[in-house]
């Protein structure tokens, strides 16, 4: 499956909200299964599954991609509705039939930048034509989950920028205040009253390093025959 996948972790508080969402979905729509999945080729993960009687899926369960209902939603990035898979030639061999789930409705979930996250869906153990109520409720909860993904994306971006700023600040060490310096030898007196060579004082308080040479003026004074090239 050729899809752009993001590896950003989902915080626990968001996962708790998603658990509430799938529980409510299953109860309101009176189906045994409501699930939020996440795609991670070649696997698809049950991010959160409703805690309902007859639901065969568990949180964290992963299965290989093998023409699952949700796989089609992710691949085509549009809603899928399967009324009764055993009598539908396209879905008569769907893996979900082994779990007793013969009908399905699901929507794709996207990150705000367009990458696919996974799906939000409901499944039923009996034939289900999924009327307007299902579409309205499921699409509304899809919007809520995508709002959560936008929040996660924003927090992740801010954290990345904060990490970059922290690293930058580590490289910027400034010397502040008035520095007592000897007018003759140019040593600096530190906070403990000890006199240090200028380069030692600065090196101990910054990331600067020193190389030594002789400037032209000093060269003339020390070496009268010196001529600048």
C-alpha cells in the first residue's frame, strides 16, 4: 500500500477520549463494534475498540493488510459501506467475516497536513443498510477525531521547535556584568576572587576556544625586523 505515514505518538489523554468516542458510537448506533484504527504498513492497528458485548477487537491488536474493510477506506480515502459482505462479490472473502462482522461503514482519518492516519468505523454481525443516522453520527465523530489529530500535530510541532531552541541556547552562553580586569596583564578576577588569564576565564564560561598568534603591532615591537607581507 503506497501511502504517506506519520509516526507521531498519540498522547494517553487523547486515547482516553477516543475510547469514549467508540463506546458512544457503538451504544448510539446499536452495533457490537466501533473502532478507530491506525495504518502502519504492512499492518493495521486497532487504536481503540469499543468495550461492547460481541466486539471481537481489542486495543493494540494488529493484523496484516489483507483486503480488510478499513484497508479499502485508507487506499481510496473515502467512505465505505458494505451492507452484507457474504452476498457482496467484492467482499465475500473479507477477513472480518471470520470474526462474524458482515456489515461495515467507515471513514478515513487524516492528519491536518493530509497524511492518512487510519479509519473510524462501525461493524455489525448482521446485515445493515446503514441509514442517514449512521452517516451523520459517524462523520461528526470523524471530525472530532481529526480535530484531536490537529492538536497532536500542533503540540508536536511546538515541541520540535522548543527542542531546537533549547539546543540553540545551549550554544549561546553570554558573559554579563562588569568584569574586573587588570589594566596591565589583562587577567580577569572571577567570582571567587582568583585572577585568571582572559582566555581561561572566557573558555570556562562559553563554548569559545582560543588559538594564539601575534598581531602585527606586537610583532613589530617584539621583532624590530618584522615586515607585514
